[in-house]
């Protein structure tokens, strides 16, 4: 079951038009990064043992920029 933090991130990405979706059976998800113009989904995110893990493979955007672009504090 997904945590509240994960659901919030997933829902905000969906509302922003970032098209979040599962990237396979590992629990990893992909989406367009909301922190920059993104033609191809470059944001990878999942739930780790210690909370959310996210990585922008295109621009290397810091998590603060990603969640800030979604209006999450």
C-alpha cells in the first residue's frame, strides 16, 4: 500500500499533466519532470525504506525543485 506522501506526489504529478505511471514490477514509477520542460519522462520515483526517492535523469533537478514545482512544501 502506498504511503500518503507517495499518493500526494503521484496525484500532484497527475494534476500537473506529468503523466505518472508504473515503470515495471520493481515499484519504480516515471513521469515528466515538473521542474523543467521535459519531452520524455525523466523523473523516476518510488518508495524507499526511508521515504520517497526521486531522481531526474535529464537535468538532475534537486528534489526541492521538483516538489516546489508541484506546490508541495
